[in-house]
């Protein structure tokens, strides 16, 4: 080999090496820029926005790929023959369609990638995959029986989730204990296993302080039967214990904190949760390391081994991911407010040499089942997005027993008319007007300030002052009545029994009211009807109930400033070396 050949080989090696360094710097810069960019959650896109956005995206991709994109077919005809089909029949058909298409309701997958890919290539591939995913969801909506509720449409937020899923061994899906299945995303579990079969998902059933012990028992049974790994937890209770405080809100039932030795039913404390997370995640790390060792011994490839387990926290906005991380870390590291969607970037926190936590921004996953109003009432869409406040308040009125609302607010709701089903929940208008009347909320128009009332009631519903919870699927109303310690539910059951009954004058008169009674009632159904109850509330009570309302929490700054180091991808990392008191594996009693 001549000298000139050696030189050119050397030069090309150096060139290649420099090229690789430049590429990794570019990638680092790219992710840093992503980090600096203020990420906005996008869940609402009108048809026209979607068309413009998708057309722009398609054109951009065309330029990149030099190939034609399939034009998007978007059905703008929202009119359908649905009006001729009875609502119930329509809902039944909808349910069948939803079940048929359940498997299409996926979270977007990150396209395959390798470290050798350029930043532009990665970016274009991810955008293309995301566009395909959006297209798939649009095509689902072409089916007039399928209605997709608002979901996250910002690719950069999904990118955060992809990275958390990839790096985590144990993925903790944080859900609200009051309706765990509403906040669960089974496809996310499937996706995590697609990335790596060894990854495990655990349901962290947070806000368990708002759930009576016997309801917890029923959910524990359901989770066990369905092979779901779960833990009951209360970030707020753990934080209070850490600070030596007591949870003292008047609506919190002492029964919810009943001591139990059953590890499935007990609400975990901070140290217990840390130990359990570390134990579960370390099991995965052990399996992975032993597989890596055997691969390395059988081939020339060296598989990467590591001892630190990564636990990623994912879930809908507002379920308490940041509160959980703060409680586990033992100090405020991520901002907590009652406004959904504040966590914009994932953050890693080193707890010990064996355990690292990773907090992901909250994501609204695509779903068929819930209405936008249910999503507002469940705290996953901000109350500010509420345009039809009565619809959202109807969700509250349907889920909280009438007597409970009356007792929490010290109000008297108008009773159902004689010709109405006596067990019917209050109408949103009745609740809003009674509430306004009792508190003297009047808008500038002189009418009850329903918007203000709706916001306050929703805050109470989300915050737990208005108690409500779902039972596991298959639970009958009788079981529910067991756990609802109110006479109102007995009334409801009695009401439904009498409705079913075929004998009895009272029942008949309830079903077929006299026309005079109906006209009488209709003429009396006016604003005054709602205002009547105001007389019952004394000025003293009004002041007291004003005091009961929590001031809305101010939006706090996130603590990205405290990030003091970076990981290999240029992502921020906060080091909080803090060995939990009890790091050994949790003994299952
Ligand atoms: N009752 C009760 N409330 C809780 C608990 N944990 C969190 N919260 C409340 O739930 C709200 C949301 O908590 P966050 O920790 O900010 O929720 P998040 O999941 O990080 O929200 P995003 O940043 O939007 O993803 C706050 O008002 C918390 O006080 C809990 O264990 N019990």
C-alpha cells in the first residue's frame, strides 16, 4: 500500500468520524431546540383547520419525498340519516361500530429508526408516520356512527411519550381512582410491549383518598381478575404525611383511609411505593441483563447492560403524575395545578443508583366512548374550553346523587314534576340556578351567572368536594347502592322498582299525568322555580359556603430551571440522589 493510499484512507476515516460527530451534535441541538420550544397541547382542530394543516403537511412531505401523497379524503357531510333513527337504536349501532373499530383506535407509533439516521430523515419519517396516523383517524370519522372525542394532535407531545416509553423499563400509567378505566389506554400497553416484550405496565390508581375502602376492594378484585398490575396510591396523602400535615378537607371520608393489611387494597405510602417500583423495575432489568449477557456470549455483538431501572410515568393530563413525582422525590420538582396539560416536556429524576423516574407530559388519547363534556368534567380538558356549560354540568348532575349535591351545597333542588320519573337526576339548569340563587351570583344581564356557577361546580367535582366514582364493569346498581351511603340511592332504587311495577295507582298516575297537571307544571317551570330555594339559605350560610370554595390555584412555574445536567440525547436531567428509607423488595403479605 503506497503512502498516498494510506493518506486517503486516513483522511476518509477522519472525515467519516467528523461527519458522525457533527451529526450527533445536530441531533443534540435538535432535541435541545425541541426542549426550548414551548409545547402547546392541541386537542381541538376544526375540520377546516385539519384540512389546511394536512394539505400543508402533504405538500411539505411531497417536496421532501419527491413522490405524490395520497390526497386526503375528508367527509365534510356531517348531515346523516341519523335523525330518522331512534336515539337509543342509534347508540346501540354506535356501540357495535365502536367495538368493531376498537383496534384501529391506536396511539401513533414511532417509525423504526437507527442512530445512523440523519436528523432530517428522522424528522421526515416521524412526520410521515404521524400524518398517516391522523389520516387513519380521519377515515374512522368518515363512518358516521363513530365520533372521536378531542385527542392530542401535537406531534412534539407524542414524541415526548415515545421517548419515555423507549427508555422506561416499568411504565406507570397514572389513572384517577374515581374512574380508572376512563383514564386507561390499553393500546399504550400494547405499544410498550411492541417496543420491548420485557417492559411492564403498572396502573397507579391515584387519588385513592377519594374512594371508599369497599369500592377499592371491588376494583382490586376487577384488576386481579383481568391480570392488571395495580397499586392504590394518593399523592396528596403521601405529600401531607411527608410534610407532617393531615388532610383535613371536610369532604374527605375517614373511611377512605381505613387501615388494611391487604397489599392489594391498602393505599401505598411513599416508601412503600418507591420500594415496589424499584422491585418491579429491577426484575425487568435483571431479565434484560441476563438476555444481553447471553446474546453477547453467543455472538460478537456486545449488548448494553445497565443496573439502573427506569420508571416512566404516563397518563392523561391532571391525573396527578407531577404530584406523584414530587411526593416520591420528596421535594417539589414539577409544577402542580388543577389546570390540565401543564407538563410539556418529560423530565428525568435520579432517585438512587438503582432507580430513575421519568415524568411525561399528560396526553389526551383518542377515544370513542366519552363526550367532550365528560372530558371537561373528568379534568382532562381545561374548563376554559367549555362553551356549553350546561352540558358539562349535566355530567355532574348525572353522577353525583341529588341528596349529596344538596347537602354539599346547602341547597334545595327542585323536585321532579309529578309526571316525571321521580328518580331522575337534576337538570343542569336546575342545579345551576339553585346554586346561583343560594350564592347570589347574577350576571350583568341580570340573569343567574351560570357560567361562573358551572366553573365552580366543575372545580368541586374534579377536586373531590362533590364525591363520585365509577364501579367496575359488570357491577349492578344494587352493588353500587351498597357503597353509596345515602338515602337518595335507596330512593332511586325504589323509584326504578315502582316504574317497573305494573300495578298501583301511584305508579300509573306517575306514568300518565293529567294534562292539567302537566300544563300547571310547565307554566311554573321558570326562573322563579330555581330561585325559590334561595329563601332557605340564610345570609350566614351563604357566607359560610362562600368560604368553603377553594381559591383556584394559581398556575405555578415549572421547575425546568433546576435542571443541572444533560443525558446522552441532550435532554435535561435533575439529579436528586436520595435513597429511599426502605429499598429492599416489598414483601407481599
Ligand atoms: N384528591 C387528590 N387530588 C390529587 C392527588 N394527586 C393530585 N391531585 C390533584 O390533581 C390535580 C392535578 O395534579 P398534577 O400532579 O398537576 O397532575 P398531572 O398529571 O401532572 O397533570 P399534567 O401536568 O396536566 O399532565 C392537582 O389539583 C392536584 O392537587 C391525590 O392523590 N388526591
